[in-house]
C-alpha cells in the first residue's frame, strides 16, 4: 500500500503540472505489515512501540541494576529524570502518598514522550501515538488503576461516593451533579485522556506531512522554488514546535493521571 506522499514523489508531480496536490490522507497512517509473528502482523507503528518500550526499560534497568552511592554520569542522568517526575508530578500533585505510583508515572511519561518523538526521527517519521489504539490502551491502563485505587482506598460504597458525590455542597444540587460526576469520572475521563494525546499528535503529524509534501510539490519552476523554500522553512519551524508539543503532551497525560490518582486516594465524605 503506497501512501499519497510517496506516490507524489514517484510520479514526479509538481505545481503547474497536470496533477493536484497529493495531500496527506488516511493512508498516511496505515502501513503494510513489516513481518508476522505467528498470527500477528507487525507494522511500523507496532515496531516503534516495541522499540520505545525497550528503550525505557533498558535505560532505567541499566541505570539502576547496580546502583552506586556515588552515581556515575549514566546513573546520575537517570536519577535526575526519575526525580523530575517523582517530585515535579508525583509529589506536587498527589503528595506524600505518591511513592507507590511513581514507577507508573515515570513509565507513562517517558514511554509517551519517546512514542511522540518518533515523528521527527529520520526513517521513523511517525508519532506512534497518532494511531488511536495506543493512546486508548494507555488511557485504559490509567482508568483501571484509577478505579482500583478508588475502591481499594474507600471500599465499594465509599468508592461510589468518591466518584459521584463531591462533599461540601447543598443536598439539592446532588440530584443534578451526581449523574454528571458519574458520567464524567467513569466514561469521559478515559475518553478525553486518550483523545487529547491522539488529536495533538495526529494534527502535528499531518501539518509536518503537508509542508514536506508541499516542499517537493512546488519545485519545478522559478516561482515554485520560492514556494518550496517557504514550505521548507515552515516544515522546520513546525518540527521545532512539535518537539515542544511532544514533551508537553507526555507531561499533560502524566499530570492528569496523577490528578486522578490523587482524587482516588481522597477519603469519601
């Protein structure tokens, strides 16, 4: 299956010729299987997810497999990164009860960040999180953890109250507020958590693709060369901006996860 942008390159389609602009489409996110493992067909996005997992696990495993009292440069870097999530997200959002959840928060932050950053890596050039299945799977992990902690901390009745009955409000308002809180906490939160990450990475990838294709498409004439240079500059600017967005979305996803866990740990009133 050939993507639109690759078809444009192969057919040498340029501005002012008898061909239209080959805009990115659904084919920019669908890939032929690279190989199969039993009944499973492994495509590009899956390979990037596997590599991301290996990088996160391998990095922290090597750094802390034999920790030293006086850390070397590699262990020190890992400690700084770990402490950034532990203090900057876990302690700031959850408080003293954050410690059991720090490994989850660290894993989420760095896994999502690496999955995002593939968008600007040559030969990869795809944020795996622009495929909705991956943000959805991560949101499901967060939702299951959120529900488990809520009911484990408060019991069944207390857990329901924690999710649906905020304290300190006039009794009459609960008739309206309780159903809203139930739908929000049970259904809307995991949905928005997944869609927020997916939509930002999807849109960023489309923008980069549009200007990359535009750089090639507008070549061929003197006037077209001016457009091409402009499109190339926009590609570089958007890529730099995407580097910021990729880290920001990993941070937002992790902060929201910590926020949900902080609520789960609160005693129902």
